């Protein structure tokens, strides 16, 4: 492995560990898991994730009237949170894999509240972790797919076009 690749891997690992340390040390004013103690992993067949609505054309603000129903009655297993002016959901939901749980919740939010959720709260899309279908890498893939689901139709691509693109690009 080249020194440049090793340096990038070291930087990623260091950043990941610092992110965890920052989360663990963040004062929250309460005791227990919410005070930064790591939560135990969700039970088998369940996924824990954050789903955010930050549309490409601007952040509507947490108090936007479109969010009234979602704030008043969030989906089961989710709590509403303000992510810097974006409405988000912190969720623990059933799903064999992360993307399964995210897709089901996105469909529920779209049907019940008329919102296309646009991300998983990932800011640094260039980061990567080869940690399986339920880890950080899966969250990054989910973020990219949700962004494509919002942005593709704005350019004139249908859902079918996006699926066809993925199939063609990956299978030839």
C-alpha cells in the first residue's frame, strides 16, 4: 500500500475516533445514554439511524408548516430533532439491513406526510468505511442514494432512469 493511501486511511480512522470522542464528551445535561454514554447496539433485525430533510433548494427551517404533522406524530420508533434548521428523525426501526429500514421509513414519510427525505445527515460524502451493510459506509451509500432520488428528477430523470443507470453501470 502506498504512503498516500496509508495516510488517508490513518486520517479517516483518526477522524472517526475523534468524532466518537466528541460525541461521548458532549455535555447534554442528562444522565445515561443521552449524556454521551454509548448506546448498546439495536436488537437483531433492527437499525438505528438519523433521517434528515434538507432539500437542495434551501433549508425551510425546523418550524416550517410542512413539518407540523411530522412533529406532532412522528413515525413509530422515531423522535423529531432539529439539525441546524433541518428537520430530522432519530430512529430505531426494523430492517434486515440499514438501507431496508431507511427505504421503508422514507416511503412511510412520503405517504403520510408528503415529504421526500433527502439524507442521513452525512456531511463528508468522500469518507469511506468498508464495514458492511449496517455501518458507516452503508450510511454514506444511503446518503448518496437519497440525494440522487431528490436531484435526479429535478434534471428530468425518472426513478426508472436512476435504477437503469445503477444496473447498467454495475453489471455492464
